[in-house]
C-alpha cells in the first residue's frame, strides 16, 4: 500500500548507507552519466553514527521487576515467581542475541518488533495423555484431545517452549485503529512452509521472488546489474485482532496473500494478547506503532557531502599538474613516465617545468564543513574542535575531523529510545507471562529459591 511503501523507501535508504552501498544512492538520482575517472567518495558518516548508536543501545541492559498485588505472602511469592519466570524465558529465548537484531532495526529504521509464539520444534518429546493416580497415562487423540480407546499407548508430541523472533518492519502492517489489529508477513520457502504447516499447505501456496507490496526485501543487500541468488518464497500472512466486545479472547488466523486461501482458520488468541511487542525511537505523531531514526536525516547530509567531495575530485582531475617541455630541451612527448628514479638527458636550460594548478575554491570546503556540522547536529553530537596546522583552509581540518572521535552530548541522541524501550519490554513481559500461564502445564525448575 502507498502508506507503507513510503516508509519502506525511507528504511531502504538508511540501510543502503549502513551497508556501505551509499555510493549506489548517488546513482538513483537523475543526472548525466559520470565519467569513468570520477571516483565516488567512500566516507560513510551514517555508518559511523549507526555504530555509536548501537553501542549505546546495547550497553543498556534489560531488567525485569514485579510488584506484588498486596502484602499477602502468596502475592509476594507469586510476584517473586513471576520475576523468575521472566528471567527464565529471557534466557531460553536467547534474548541477548535477539536484542542485537532488535537494536539494529530500531537504530536504522526507528522501529523494531518482537513476535512471541509457541515453538513446537524443540525436539523434546512428551507422551500425550491424561495422567492416572497410579502413574499411568490414558492416551488421547491429538486431533480432538479426547480419550481414544483404540490407542494402546500415548503418542509422543513435542514438549514445546515459548519462542521469540525479531521481525523486519517491512513485514508488519498495523491498522489505523487499535481495533484493526496487525498483520505479520512471512516470506517462507517450500521447505519452511512444509515444516511450519504440512505438505498440503506447501503444495497449494504460490512461490515467487517478488511479491505485491514488497518490491524489494530490505533485509538483503543488492548490487546493480547483479541478481541476488534467492529462493522463491511464499508470502504467508498472520492476522491478529485484539480482544473486543465482539471477540472477547481476540482472534487470529493465517492466510496467503490471496485471502481466499485460509491456512489456519480463525481461533481465539492463545494468550488473549496480540503477541507483538513494539519498540520505537522517535515516535511518529498520529501513529502508535511507527518511529523515526535520526539516521534517515543524516543520510541527506551524507549524500550532499559525497556529491561535494565528488566535485572536488572532479576539479582536481581536470586541472592535474601539467609538465611543460621546453623547445630545444631535447625531450619529446612520452619520454617522461611514472618509472621511479627515471634518468633523462636534457639540454642545458631545457629542463621541463611543472605548471602549478589552482586549488579548488575555499567555498567547496566550507560547504563540506557545513554538511559535517549538519550530520553531527541531527545526530545529537558536538563537533570536534581540534584542527591541524598548515595546509589549505578547511581541507586539513576537514580530514582531521574525520579521524577525531565523536563526542556525544550526554547520550541525548538515544535517551528517547531508552525511555520508549521500557514500554516495549513491559509489553513483551505481559505476553510472556500470558504464554507461560497458558502453555506451561508440567513442572519446570526455574529457580533454586522459593516454590517452583
């Protein structure tokens, strides 16, 4: 849709710079074909800011705390147990690794999403049945979950465990109203569809390299003139509706891009909550689930900086020093080459002269400094003040600034991201507790203190 295509273009532009493909951005504007000798600059300020943002975001650690509902000992024990459950699920979902990917999306696109689900591919099997007082198990039918007298022994099913994944913002679609819920797109290969659902589903869905609404996958880089080696994938969409008067337990179902092909029929939400936690940097006014990243604004100054550097290189390439051969000097055209320690015999007074060329205008370097200043200001940094002595005005200080460390203003640039992350982790914690209370049916040791 047009609304999200606008955001996808913003995200892709930023990711191009982070990946070091910012030279490709210069080719995406209408201009004359650049001469072969004209080099593209490779000074990637956007990547430098991104690196520092990631450092600050990952230095903040996640800490869960719970408050008992009352002074009753049972409520206190329950709150302590809940805190241990949150720590336990944080470890088993490998969140220390996933939060790196989450921070990468938040830093680059201004928004990131965590999706929680019940993972039935843990490899730990349990007998499916009803326990009896004597320690036996009455088998039940896995389809109806009712006692099946024809089964002599219970079937083994996966124990299951709470799972979590980081989702690309490109694949998430929130409705304009909270009651509209959210759609999650999943680009799955045939094997992935077969593993997640079954063969009948894998056979009936359509597989393509491109999909309507997804003109390019921002999760992968690309090179001009080269087609990525990418397997054909099917776009599977999960729909989630929050709880309402019409759907007291919420609703979820799965379909292909052709909504007439239902994969999973509508069912109540397993935990009663939409299992998507949202993390934003700079909130977008009027939209509760989207955010901005300062990196997008930095890319424009970075692009202007690159273009000005290209103009300086173009100037220097056009006015390279020329060697003047004097008439009667005894040298002919082509005798002077790039051979080191070259010996030449010339007639007295016929020594060749090197013509000095005019330096680029000082205004070129002034504009470069303005671009750098803009990037640092938008990024929430102070400009380094050290300058080297000598050289052309602006030129030496410009290269010196590149090598100086950036100086953050008390982490102002990521302060709002840390504040907004609190609500995101709280949302994630509520989903985790809801899933645990729903699916954890057998005893598990999650703490060495207090009740299990």
